[in-house]
């Protein structure tokens, strides 16, 4: 009887954790054969959930939970915001749930003001090898529109093609002022900072990524993703130029055809009404499908957003004639084409690199 009671207690204790990672009312859309799932997720002061660190055991639990959530979501490339540092990114990909992942890049933004914490870095983790990467802080010589942080970028070798990714986390829209007049002024300044960031973002991407070649290979697709902290569908942001600046530069909003109620990535809270602050934009020839907002996971106040992407047609399997996936051996680092049905079909093709 005692043993039964102990087992029941153990199961009961495990249920909330499972529910946090796999809500029973949400089904993840399977990734289509030959497609890659690109995700963007603001992790909210990860791994502590606040500016100050938490006990090591609690932070380790949050890292483990986030890793298992990403595995459940079938993520392939993840644009991360609000990461503490590169070591945190390494701890995340070291989790067994993310076997085959690597840290492609993590920013090292400095404090923009003495009272602003610098522990909000942007990063990219993925299953694919890095070709080039870096980060750039915004030009802050135009007060009051001197935006914090900057952009983080990486060029990946994705299934034999070069894809570029830019991650941003634009100025918060949270108001800290006390009086209505002060709040109005603060909102205007915050908007100006986001708009200035957007102008610098598209100019930088055009000059440094679009059409750039590496060893004779040209970047075929450019993605811009992250937390833009603005929602044109809401009255407070209708006149803001941040998102229009990005789309006017030729970047398609991957969620443009999704009903507004189904693309809200910021659930209602004491600070915000439900809104869409998280975006993935794209410019290039790839085929995009299945834009999706994941359920809220307890480690963050944001929902992860994702889209499935297909580049040029991959080679066919020499054994079964099916689609092949481009993979990297996590032990040796070799790249090769593997049948998408693996291990049921063990067809392999060597790459030309």
C-alpha cells in the first residue's frame, strides 16, 4: 500500500512538468519531407526568467525543459532572444534532447545605459554548420532614438544551400513612467528606437547578406526574425513604421495569411493585452509553409513562432527513390545526404563538399 502511494505521488509530481512541455490540446504539425523548421523564441531572461540568477538546480531544470520543448516542436533552426550568454546557449544544446544541435552564434552586446542589464543576448542554434557569423550593435548616435542591443547574424549551410539569418530584439514597449504625460513621451521614444533599429536592420542586411557569395556560392535566402515589440494590428502601434520598413525592403511576413487571433505570440498578462510581437520575415526563392505559434511554455512569457521551409529539391535516395535530408554527423562533423526514412531505409549519398 505504501509503495502504491509513493508511485502515485511520483506520477502526480511529474504531470505538471509534462503538461508544461506538451499541452494535451496542441498537436505539432509534422515537418514535411525535405523541409526545415525555422523557429524564433524570446526566452525571457533565460535561464532564470528574471534579470537576477536563480539557484543552479532551478536554472538547470529550466534549460532541460526548454530543450525538451524544442525537441517536441521538431525544431531545426532556432533564433533565440534574451539569452544570458554563450555559456547558456552551450548548456542548452548540450542537453540530450537536442542531440545534433550546435551554437552557431551568440551576441555579446554591451550595456546601452548604466541601468540596463546586458544579459539579453541573441543567438542562433541549429542542426547545420556555420559558414559565417557575427553581431553588430546599433548606431546610437541619434538620441533620443538610440536603440539598445543590435542585430546578430549567421550564414548556414542548409542542405547544401547558403541561408542567412538575422536575429533582433527591438526596444521594449513596456512603460515605466508614472504620469500619463510621461508615459506618452516614453511610448513615443520607444517607438522611435524600434523604427531606427528597423532602418539600420534592412540597410545592413542589403549591404552584407543579400546576394553575397562564399567560395562561389550565393546566399539564396535571408530570414529576419525575433521580438519586434510592436503589433500593427493594435491601435497603439498602427502608425508605427517598424514593420512596414521591413516589408517595404522586400521581406515577406511569413504569417501574413494567418488570422490575427491565431498569430498572437504574447498571451495576455498584467503588462500587455494579447498581441503579436514575434515575427519571421523572408526574402528569397524558398517555399514556405505551415506558419505556427506554439503554446506558451512556462520558461518564457512569449510563445515560439515557426515556419517550415523548403529550398531546392534535394537528391533522391539511391535505395528507395524517396527524399533525402542533409545531415551532419555530430561525432565526426562529416556532412552527407541521408534518406528521410532513416533508419527504415539506410540510403546515403556523399556531398560534393
